[in-house]
C-alpha cells in the first residue's frame, strides 16, 4: 500500500501520542494547514484499519489510534518498513549522508538525484543544508564540478557519524529486532527505505556473530553495561570489522593509548579483539583496541556495587551529593538520605562525564518524553547541573598558578616522589591531584593558559617533563595520565 511521506509522519505522531493529539498540533509540527491534515487523514485511516485498529476523533482530545497494544506495535513496525518513493527533506538528506559515508570515492550528483527521484538542484540544496551538520562532526563536504561530492575526514569521525545516524533513528529496543527482521527478508528486496538504508551500514550477519561473542563474554566482564551501551558497543564493533575489511585504518593518539593500557577496560578490550580476530580471520590493530576501550569506559553501568564504585573519584561523589542537595531544596523533599539514589547517580555521572569530555556523544530516546511529562523537574535538574558543574571561585583559587604547583620541589610532585622512593608505590591520591591540576583550564590565569598550550603542543608527557622534571616512563607519570581518564 502506497503512503506518502507526510501520511507516515502523521502515523508516527499518532503512535507517539496514545492519549491523542489535536489536528492543530499535528499541523504545527508538520508545518502545514489543518485542512491539509484532515485531507491526509483520509489516507491514514485505511492503513490503521488494516491492523484492526480505529482512528478516533474526539472533541477536546483530538485524534487517537485505539485498539490492542500488540496491533499498534505491528503498525509501528510496518511504518518503519514501508517501501516508498517519496521522502521528506530530512529523510532524503539522511539517505545522501549514508551514501557518501559508505562510498570510498566521490559520488555524482546526478546519481544521487536518480536514486532519490529528485532533481540535481534539489540534491544541491540538500547538500547546502547538510554542510553544517557534517562540519560539526569534524568532517568536510567536498564538492567540485565534474568531480562529484564526497565526505572527507578521519575514519574515527566517519564512524562516529554513522553510529549517531543509527541512534538518531532507533533506540536499543528497536534496533536488534529490526535487524533480525531485515535478515529474514529476501535478499532481492529493494533497499529503498531510510530504515533499510541505515541498517545497511553494518553487515547484518557479522553484527549477530559479534553479538553472540559479546553475549558469551558478558559473564566474564568486570562490570555490567546497560542495554544502550551494549548495543552501541556491538554497533561500534560491527562498523570496525566492516571498515577493517575495507582497509580503512583508524588513528588513535599514541599518548592516550599508552595511558589507557593500564586500565581494566583495556584488558577486556584486548580479550574482545582476540575473540573477534579468531571469528573473522582479521588482524585488529592496537588503535582499534583503544577505541573499544573508550566505549567500555563510557558505558553506563546498571549495577550499583563493586567495580565502578571502587574506582569512582571522590570529586564525582561530592558533586553527586551537591546535586541531590540542590534538587532537594528546590522540590522541598529531602532526598539526601536516599543512598541508592546517591550510588546510582555516581554510577551514571562517571561514564557520562567521560563521554562528554571525550566528545563521544550521549543519546536518550526518551528525552523528549521526559521533558514533556516532567518539565518542571527536568528544568530543576538542569539548573542543578549548571550550578554544580560550573567553575567556582573556590576551584579557581585552589588551582591557580598550576605551573608553580607542578614544580619538582612544590607541594604535589615532591611528596609524591618521596612516597614512591620510600614505599615503591605511587600515591594514588596525589596522582589524582596532579591530574586535576593538569586539567585546569582558566583564561583568567596566565599559567593555566600556558600549561594548556604546552599540553596541546607537547602532550601531557611533555608538560610533566617540562614543569615537573618527571620522565614520561616514570610510574608516577603513568599513574597521572591514567587518573586523567577518570576525570
């Protein structure tokens, strides 16, 4: 059954609002008149009825789809799979992005126009609108007459954009079920929907072989990862295997790689890589293991016990307490004695801050619904986060003149070296303090500006050698770099 792009959007809105949505709200979201919506509803109704559902119109409530939840779910899956020849501008631009990311060479505009059944002028206009989005990912959209168009940039940035495209369109509950259904379809089926095109970014059989390997290793992991992080890891590995086979190499900062080698996550990443090498008969470079480690370090843990809390820094725990106090004061309900909340917040904040600091991105498919259903609480938490995680005068006072404080005879490096000489161990607490000082970035402090410039030009190792006279291979230097990863 043919259904237009706008009719599909109306179906999406109806399914997303089970309690009903007014024609006016639909018109506003689609940027059309209410008369147009009423006309499109005539095309939507037969589709709804074909699933033994009803399209009900109630005064004061609006339009809603009524019937069994299982039937609604089937309709939702059907909307995802619909074959169609008409795309919304957003869908068309997604299709263009996928085509360019998959291609290893320039693509002709006329080829894209023919594939999407539009004019070359429309494709050119789409590329204009896409340029800013591409640049935000550290990539460039190169266009030349007679050359075509291609996306240029690092392999890491391309993979990140592929992953974000997938998670912009699917949540973890949809992804694997859609992949399984796609595998069961005949290989002769045309891949002409946005859903199928997105799923085509990863080899389906490889993805499920990877999932089986990770599933088999889950019991041996030193932590439990949430569903969203689990799917993100599986997708990352599937993209990595696909690109390794295609000969696309990824770059990973050598100093960062050396710093994370001592972590538990790196040890786990090595085991995952070794297993995948055996299954797919490929060589997985150490740089790829570094990226697997980053995904594990950015995973959101479900458990409140053990591994994560043992290593959670005191600073994050204090921030969690401060945020709970802020929200308690605003809602006038004391949450400060809710210890499970406190533990869960630490567990959530640590990987979340890691992902933010390393520009890994965070997606939440429920964000819009949370903002809609819990608007007041959302804004209170938002204010709390801005208050708690903003730079304070106290932080600036304690950390000012960081180059002086990094001196080999000053309050941090000297006692840390003496401790190591006496006991043969690195003092973790002092290493954390030095790591925090290296991260101090404040334009109002000339030494902080100079320090950050040195780190930018020579890396953390260079800064430690220059200001602390600390060799890069000294255990204290290694521990400092490790602690920086947890901040």
